[in-house]
């Protein structure tokens, strides 16, 4: 860290920095609060998405109890083949959003298969999409938590380090410049007194 210069130009520089820090701190703190709210919202959405998976799985069990008994091969019936994600700007942070989901349904004979298979296919599609929504909701939570940590560090840097340090430096420079000024006044008075003394003695 560079040594503090005890001069008027250094005092001016420290005062300008203090003004800048004080001006930036409220906007940083506002962004921190906004991001905290968004992170809480994202966490609630993530919990809702996870809960929706459980609800959907329970619904499949209720609507299609025959799944437990039927000798119908479900492996590979519905497969998630791809999805399209977009971006959403939330308080200056880019967050992923799910735009569309692509599922591949295996060929099965509608005549030879039980009538409830069509409903099962739809439910499996819904479940695949919901799992993906939960995954992306989890990513949003992680990104927002990271941003909250980062902005909180910046707020603390300004509030607890930079602003107190600038105030301390200003005080230190002012004390030093005040001492120098008083010393100069005393020296000047002594010099004048000495000069006056010499004049009165007839030497000056």
C-alpha cells in the first residue's frame, strides 16, 4: 500500500475519494438488497419446482395404479432429447430460463397397448419437463447466491474499509497541516520578534 502523503493535494485527493465512496455506497447497497430479494424468490421457485415433481409423480401413481402390475415396458418410452434455454436479465444479472423442451416418444402400437398408455406418455413428458425446470431453477439460485455474496463483499469493502480509511487519512493530513501551519506562525513570530529586537538595538 503506498505511503500516505501529508500534503494539501493528498488531502484534496482523499476528500474526492471519500465523496465518490459515499456516492457509490447507497447504489451498491440497493443492488445488494434487490439481489437478496431475487435470490429469495428464486429459492422459493426452486422449492416449488421440486415439489411439483413429487406432486406429478404421486399423480401418476394415483391415475395409473396399474403401472405396478402391468407387464408393460416403460424403459425408453419417453426420452428427453433436447431443450432450448434463454436468458433473463434480473437486476443486471443474466439468469437462464427454459423456453422449450423436446421429448422423443418410442414407437408403440396404440391398438396392442393398453388405453392408458397415451396418458402415461403425456405424464412422463410433463415429468421430464418439470425435472428440467427444477434443474434450471437450481442454477438460478446458485447464480443469484454468488452475486449476493459478491455485492455484499463490495458493500462491506466500501462501508467498513474504504470510507473509514479515507476519513482517518483526511483527519491525519489535517492534523499534520494544522501543526505545520502553527509551527510556521510561531517561527514567523519569533523571526519578527528577533528582527524587531535587532532594530531596537540599532543593529537592523
